[in-house]
């Protein structure tokens, strides 16, 4: 009882009444609007519309007076064309909005892919730079060959100096013992022997 009286009081606002409108699938209606907009933007629509208007004018001008359904000034035709224009404009705008939404989504996707591609390119560039730096520290085949060749030449020179030193020592020991120098033929290894002023006996 108290709830009923409270609902009838004038100092309290009434609860808003919900208006139930029919629900329309926006995607289906959007595809339908795009189909109409595409159809109206073709040459076929213009040709058929022109033929209908010419037939309308001819019938309501040349036909007997009792058969004319829209006499001169063509009031009914004007009404139909106004209705067509009033519905065509929102349908075309709806189709353009849907196309703009698709373009924006495609642009966002392209921007995201470009960002990922840029990040991948920068990562690959850093990896290639790191590989170049690492390859600069690695000994190459030509470097190893040159080092081995130089080491072989140094070993040959050391062996040659050792042979010279051993020959000199043998000659000194032979002189101290009072013997004759070694009967060995002189070669290019004994160039320093001749340089010291020693001759064969």
C-alpha cells in the first residue's frame, strides 16, 4: 500500500519507460547500403533511370488524358525523385563511412607491419654489425698462411745460424788440438768466415 502511494506521489520522478525499438543488424544493413550505393554509382543505373524518366515524360505527355497518371508538372515524379535523393544520400554516406573504417583498419595494420618490419631490420642490422666485428677478430686462412710462412723462415734462419755456430766451434776445437782444419768445401754458409779474415791453410 505504501509502495503504491509512493509511486503516485508528485514530488518523486517517475521511472523512465524504456522504448523497445526493433533491433537491426548493423553489419547486414551496412552491406545492403553498400550494395545500393555501388549500384547507384554505375553507368547502368544512369541509363535505366534516364529511360524510365523519358518513358514517364512521354506517357504523361502524349497519352490520352484519361490514361495519364501524372499530368504536366509531374508532381508524383518530383515526389519520387525527392524520396530517392533523400534515401540515397544517407545510404551513400553510410557506405563511405564503412569504407573509411576499413581504410583506417588497413592503415593501422600497415603501420603495425611497418613497425615490426623496421624492428626486424634494425635487429638484423645489429646482428650483421656484431658478426662483422666478430669476424674482424677471427684469424683468416690467409693470415694463418702468412704467419706460418714467416715462422718457417725464422726457423730456417735459426737452424742456419746454429749450423754456422757449430762449424765455428769445431774449427776452434781443431786449432786448439793442433790439428788441421776440417776438409769441408766452403759454401755460402761460410761467408762470415771469410769476412773474419780467416783463409784456408
